[in-house]
C-alpha cells in the first residue's frame, strides 16, 4: 500500500501541494513540529544540496523515531560546515570520528544501544560520496554484511567537495574536477570507472536500499521514514547537487537534481533484500544535455565545439538506466498525469516493480 | 583461583570479568586467542556483551569509538600490522578522550613480514595519546587489564595493555585468576564524561582550529600527567585487594647498590633478572629497572630509580632506524646529565634474548667496553655479505630474501 495517498508533481515549491493537503499528509519539512536536526546558521555554501538533503532526511528519521536518534558523521563538508565550534547546527546527539569509519562508528553506537537495552534509539551514519564510496567502503560493506542496525545515508555530490572538488569514485564520466581537469583529448573524468554503491548495497541483500534526490522532498522523506520501518543495515543514497563543485547556479540546486532524474542519469528507486521493489518514473523525459548544460563542470562538452560523441555516451548511459530500472514504464502520455501524479512512494504500485 | 593457563585465555577470562559491553574482534596473530575466547563466552551466554566480528582493525577501533562514545565499556585486541592499520582510529580514540581498553599482543612490523615478538608495534603508537602498560608476565598481563579499565575510565583516556606475543600470549603458565566479585569491586560501572544521548544531545568531534587546538592537546598532556599520579594509586589499591603486586610505573630489581642498571620493558625482564642474578653471584653490582608504564613516561620515577648508578644499558625491543632506541631517548630526557648510557637493540622479530648473550653484553658494559648502540647477537657476517652484494651490483635484489638464501634456512625458524 502507498505510504502517501497523494503526491503532487513538484515544480520547485512544495507550498502549493501542502496547502491543498490535510495537515497529517503534509511533508515533515512543512510541519510546525519538524525537528530541524540541522538547524540554521551553519556555514554551507549558498544552494548547498547536502545541507538540504541532510535536514530533509534526518528530520524525517527524527519523526519516525520520535526523536530518538544518534547520528555519526564522516569527515567532509557536512561535518565541517555544521560544527564550527562553539557553534553547532546539530540538535541531535552527533559524533564525528574520522573520514573513513562512519559506518563502523555507527555500528559501535548501535552495539552500545543494544548492550544497554536502548532498542528505542536508532542510529544513522552519514557522509559524502568520498567518505562512502571510496575511503569508507570497507567499513560500509562490513556494516552491510553484518546487517548492523544502522541507516547509512550517502549525500552524493559526486566529488571531494570539501577539499576542493577532486574526483571520487562517484564522479560521473566527463565531469571536470580538480583532478580530472578539462584538458587534453579526453577532458574530464574517464568513462567506465567508478562504482554504483546502491547496487553494491543491494548485492549485500540488506533489508532496504533506496536512492533519492533533494528535488523530490516527499519521496526523500518517505524513503528516510521507510528505512526506519526496517531493522538491520539500510542504505539511502541521496543526490545532492553542489553549486560550487558542479558549477551550477545556487538557485538551481533543486532543478539540477530534478534534471538528473528526468534525464535518467540518476535513477530513483528502492529495493528490499536485494530486489528492486519500486522506481520513481520519469514524468517528462529530457535529453541529458538539458542536465549537462546547467553545470560548468561539463562546459567543455559544449565549448568551443559540442563533443557529440561524449554526449552520446552519456545519453547512452541514461538510456541504459531507463531500460534497466524501467523508468519510463507507465509514462504513456496519460493526460491525467500532466498536473498531478499518483505515484505514491515508489513501489506502491506493483506494476512499477522491475 | 590458581590455574595453569595460556596467557591469552587468562586475559580473556579477566577481560570478561571486567564486563565489557562491546567487544570488537578481528583476527591477527598472536592476539587471536584472546578474542576467540571472548567470542565463545558471548556465544555461550556466559558473557553479556555485544561481540562484533569486524572487517578490519580500523573498523575494530572505530566500533569501539562509537560504543565508548555511547557510554558502553569497549574492548578490543590487536597486534603488529593490525595496530598500524587502525592507527588513525587509535589516535582518534585518544583525541576524543574515550576510555577504550585494548590489548596489544606485541609483534614485529613488516616488511619483512614477521609474526614473532618485539615491541615495534606498540612503540610506533607511543605518541598516540594512549596510556601504555607493559606486562612482564601472564599474571601481570591479566592484572593490568583489571587496572586498565579503572584507569581508563577514571581519566577518560584509552589504555593499551602490551603483552609480548607468543611469549606471554601463548605460553601456558600458572596464573591467579581473580573472582568476579573482586573484579566488580575494583572496576565500578562506567560513568562516561561525555555520552551520545537523545535526551541530552551534544555534538562530539567538532573541528577545532588554531584558537583552541593547543589547549585541547595540552589537556591530553594534563590527563597523562594525572595518570602518573593515578597509576601508582590504582596499583596500590590492586595490591590491597588482590594481595599481589602488579602494575605501577616502574619496577626496580636489585638496584639499591647497583653500578650498572639494565632498563627494559615486557617479558624479557624475567630473563634479564635471571642474568643479573647470575652476574650478582660473580660479584658484579648490577640491577634491573622494569618500565611498566611507558606512556605517560614516568621520568621522575625513573630518574629516582637510576640516580645512584654509574652506567645504564637500555634494552630496546624495537628499532628506530637512523636513531637507535626510542626508550633510550626518553631515558636521556629523564636523566639529562645522567650516567653513561648504552642502547642495546635486542630480540627483534622473535630472536631469543638469552641469558648467555645478556651476561656477555653486561660484562662488556660494566668494563666500559660497550658502544653507544649495539645490536645484540647481530650476525655481522650475514649483514656484511649483503652489504657487499649491494656494493657489487646495483640490481642486487631484495635484501631480506638474499639474506635468507645466504643462510639457507626457513624463514619460520625461531631462535
């Protein structure tokens, strides 16, 4: 059954949707009781997708756990911009240890809670893509494999932003970073490298894996809350555009995230025990160039001349995602879907499963 | 209760009595028997603890960090490469002021890979901010664990209990295993200074810039200074409760009238004491000073213990290439205008430190004929031939393998 009966198509503002909903159906973010886990005053850049994603996700977890949550944070932007002591933006118990060990530290917190009989307290580990897909991968895989009772959230902005935009294992092909500069015959990041951690997480057959973006608040909130329905290892991978590293306009963060999904480059889905149980269908498909053009990290694909072969390879990757995850399955020009889409949470309609 | 028991097993049984709530386990020789035994106790239901089989030593210490910061008593054990692999988290636990207790079953560090005992591993972490206690016997190893939990939690600082790999971990010896009630009386429940708690949320592990970093580090040093006061108190209380001496800062042996004193750490002290007894029988005035607490470095206690002697031999179980001995440097700091000092590197990678070699070396030292830095029982011919090969050919090949080929013996031969 759907967890939300109605979901309005998002156009950049959730205000309209919320006004039309009953209070109990409104998003966590629009609620007067949202916990503001990451409260204002932090030092994230203007338009930071990670700050947004973290607050969206953790506020939803806070509601799901009735405020009984402990968070463990990997080193990275989120850690640095949130805790320039004596200021801290965290209104939750929060621990930062190292760059590569957040999943293991979270395991330790969960073990302590079990040892103390505090099963009501839930544990979230979180980090950026560098801390997750690269340096934290061994600890993450270990936490998955043991099925420790931890929700791990990766805020994926596709490079090491905190250190100045260096390539990570999550950096997409052709993207310019400080260590994959836009020079030479094949500017930007190489094709055929990197890793897809949501799929790696699924290969561990952990109870719940999901992807989300900051463009779809309700879907993100649903998935963060849904993750708390399970015990054991859970993984939530949230695409969080980084205006600084991507070279996008700070005001376009939501739009860029939406284009990532609408182009098929970032498939939004959820999976239980290693099997995809639902996807968020693409409502209005766009060519990848619509997405790429919003970001100067891809500027070399368009200037001085359009690199059509490279763009075609990126488009092919998007097309493959669309086929692989069935992202266009029920998009059959249904006129009723133009204004309001009843997708519910992904997975609510069995026909959407792949 | 007296038992004939393997050192690892004795430590495991004692650690269990200290009621750790979270135990992290990753196998590495020669530490493995300790966590195996603890795992079995948890699995059988004899010990109420969370036993986490982690994927690396880095994760082991990280899990311990998370558990300790959440108010749970956390324990792990490691050795050698494992200690180095967790190094970043070792420093982090100390920096966060988390009272994790860890056994280090001392073993050499590669390359060349070597599973046998020396102190290279623990010595490499001497500046990590952990209290380091070195056990002389299996009995002391288990006793030090009981004291370690108390010291760690009172100071909110992690403690490393170092016991020589194989020599203590695998030797079956007589040990007095305490009763649970005794340990419970000695190790009160963990009352954390800082804890992750949803009812009182705090941020732990924030970035600290130049405005306070020095002061935070100063406090780490202040905790260590406090430890120098606390450790002897805990040892004294231990003696009162358990009716035997264990722990403390230093342990002098026949030093009262000694002209020559040997300083050392760990199980080698037993052999050194035997050698000293034999030399005393010949009329030589020689004594031993065992360092039980190496970090914090008990400079005053050492200076007092060594004040009367004219000559020192520092027996080092680890090498700082290009310098010599790490303990020697610390001792020189404690005795800036002190006696003549000789550094003797001994027992690297499991090479036996024999009474015969010690007697010869100490006799030489007493005669003033020992150099400032000596490698005990060095096969100078073997090393010299490899140096010659390196001189003769640029591409002389891997030295370790060349020397084994030269010797014509298996790498696994001990002694």
